[in-house]
């Protein structure tokens, strides 16, 4: 997991450091992306200003730009989701 730019309170299992939310070192941090107004994509739940991957989720998500998603990804609200 990589640090996220801090836009709101950090999600569960992340801590604030400078202008970032950094994953906890315990290895229990899950993937997170910035939450958009429309909510979180399939397989993610809201935590602070972010969407965090649920424990059983094996998908990754990116914020959608424009109307479509890249090849191999599907649309889920304001996001594009890819199964692993």
C-alpha cells in the first residue's frame, strides 16, 4: 500500500503524516482511494474521506475520468474496477 494524499480524516488503519495518510505498519491496511460524492465502488466501504477495500474484496479501483473505463475494467459509479 502507498501513502494517499490527505483530503479528509484518514481511513481506518492509516495514520496522518504531513499531508498524507500512511498505511499502518502492521500489514493490516487495505487499499484505499479518495471518495467521490457518489459514494464508493463495488467491494469498497466508506471510511473518512476515502473508500477502503472490504476484507473479502480482491478488486482494485481507480477514479473514472470521462465516461469510460480502460480495457479490462468495468464501471462502478464514479470509479473503474478491475478484478484481480
